[in-house]
């Protein structure tokens, strides 16, 4: 899929990617949704929790930036080069969450990210427009937290379904 370059493309790509992801996840038997193997030791539940966590990171950055702050990105105590370590911490924080907690949280955070994206105008993809985004744009961060992250997750889920011998279409 082409990377979105405006608000409407992003909202469309995020919604399509999210629906595709949920459709793929629904094909896995409930008994396999907590089984490791989707992405190394992550299960489907862990993958969805990961997406939820990155939504929440984006929402925190945007909220702090919108109010004039300079968020620590990607998270306090982490640099972008430390993303694997951050992902490991995020996994530890959510590994005991239930399937229902993760799915409800993901749905809520997806809707919240889309609401934030909808609140912007033509400046969503304007580089250097907001001090907190540095040399990039709010839209670029939103794409990373939604549509491109969903594409990545869909690829993983398709592979997992293939391993389970379930047609991923």
C-alpha cells in the first residue's frame, strides 16, 4: 500500500488496515490467540498489545506536543536506537493482560488516534510545523502508529495463519 500523504488518505489507510488486521486475527481459533509464534515469542494477543502500546505512545507525544511540551521520544529513558528494548518493556507491561483487555484497549486507542488525526487540517503532514516533531510531521508519526504498523502486523498474522494451516486469503 502507498504511504499516506494527507489526512484523508491516512484515515482511510488506518481504517482499512485495522479492519484487515481484525479480520485476519478473527480467523485464528481462540485457543491459538495466546500461543507464541506470531513474532518470535509474541502471540496474537501480544502483537495487538504492542500496537495498542504504540498508539498510546503516539497519543502521549501528540498531547504533550499540542500543549507546547517536548515529549521524550520514543519514551522516557529510551532513544530510537533502543526501540527493541522499549518493545521488550512494553511486552512485559502487557503480557498478563487478558485477550478482552487487549482487544478493547486496541479498539479504543485506534479510535483515539483517528480522532486526533481528524482534528488536524492540511498541516498534518507539514514537516517542521510543530516543534515537538523536529524535522518530520505529526502525520508521519501517525502513519507509523497506524497504517504502516498494521501492514507489518498483517504480514505477521498471515504467516502465523499459514503455519496453523488456516487460509489467510
